[in-house]
C-alpha cells in the first residue's frame, strides 16, 4: 500500500465477480460484489447491508473500494452501502485512456444508475472523493440527501497552500510522477485539472443549501511538508470549512488524533459523524 498527501491507494483483488449486462437493471443490483458495465469499462462494485438510506462511498486518488474497509461493517449496519473501485483499480478495467475530472464524475453517475441506487442517498467521500461527491450533488441535487466528507481536498488547494509551503506544486507532483500505474497517474492529473481551473469551480461545486454537509478534518501535524506545520493545518481547516459553508446544515468535526485517513485511524468517529448526518435527514431514515 502506498499513501499520498491527497490520495489513498489500496489493493487486493476480489474473486468470484459476477459480470452484468450493459443496461441499467430495473431495480437495485443484488447484494454482493459485481462488475457493472459503466460506459466502456467494467467497474467493480460491492453492495451490502439493507434498508434505507443508501450510502454511496467514493474513494480518494487510487480509487479503491478497499479504502472503506475499516468502516465497512458500520456502514452496512446503517442502511444499504455501495462502494466501487474506479476504472483501472482492483478488478475494474481501464481501456479508454486518460480520464479527466468530468469523466470521473460521469463514472460515478454511471455506477449509481447501473446499480439502481434510489434517489435520496448519502454520499461519503474521502480526499479527492470529497470533490467528486460535491460535484455530483451540484449536478444531481435531487438525488442526494446529504454529504459526509472525510478530510477532503478542496478546489483552491494549491492557491491556499503554495504561499505556505515552498515548492508545494512540485511536492504534490512528486507523489505520482514516475509511477507506472497509469490510472493512478491520470487521476492525479485530473485532480491538478481541478486545482488549476478556478473558472470552473462555481460550475462544479455549487450544490444547493438544502443538502446537509458534515466534514471531518484532520488537524494533526504530519511529517510531509503539505501537513508539516500548525499554520498549514490551520489553513486546511479553514479551507475545508469553506467547502461546507453553503449548506444550511454545515458541521465541521476537527480531530488531532488522525492523519489524512481519518476513517482508518478513527472509524468510530467517522461513523458517529455519519450518524449525525443521518439524524438530520427528513424524513428520518429506516435503520
């Protein structure tokens, strides 16, 4: 496993996958691990748990469904959970070449449609996944009941941190340059594409105030320069607060006990945050 300042890569393959047809099913895909046809790719998806709400999990750079292993059981105890590995990761195919942020967003749309996820679901996004879930809620607010972001990156990441960290851009590019994992490199380039496109931020990240949003923020100073001082971590805290400011219900939960992988190091806190979000939904979900 390789960790990165803004991404998480995880890896073992699952076996016994069920190949499904390319058209969206009339109802939700049965529980278990499947490969769904999403565009030209076969995307590995796992569905477990039961009842409402549906909880759809979106990983950071590296796109593996295994990012959510530490909270898997808790997610399934709270509703019907879905997680997936983006194209090129785990058993998901990757055949069509480089993908930008729009293509990654469209992949999530395709997964939701192919799996038959009913409207009114909760999105849980870690790191880069926090950008993807906010963009999905902006494009499809009628589908999304709420957002939980786990130490998410933010669109003005470099704008915020370059004044504080010498060589910030180069440090981030060093996280993937030279990698032979093409899907991983392409996702990081897609992330840079967001950071470097301020003219599109309003288009991508303007979901309505009616969508409640909770963010878990790591404040622990780390060894990497992009997390290496109190000043940097304070800037991250303030930037993540801005990502939820448009929501009528906006809650930020800081933690100094975890690094970037809050759901790995504090799974209990992550599930408590999810419970707060679920309790805010109206009507109350069936557990």
